[in-house]
C-alpha cells in the first residue's frame, strides 16, 4: 500500500468513527465494521 493510499484509508476510517488517533497512535473503535469495510 502506498503511503498516500494508506493515509487516505486512515482518514476515511477516522471520519466514519471506526478509528481514533491520539499522539501518533491508532485506536480501533469498531473492529468488526473495519473488517467488513476493508474485506
């Protein structure tokens, strides 16, 4: 995955409230929905 693509995916997941980012760390808020979205 290119860095630009990864950044875009992370941004979309954050907007959808499936992840949260704090101080450079990624917290998964809804693992089941992420699995459905990505696979």
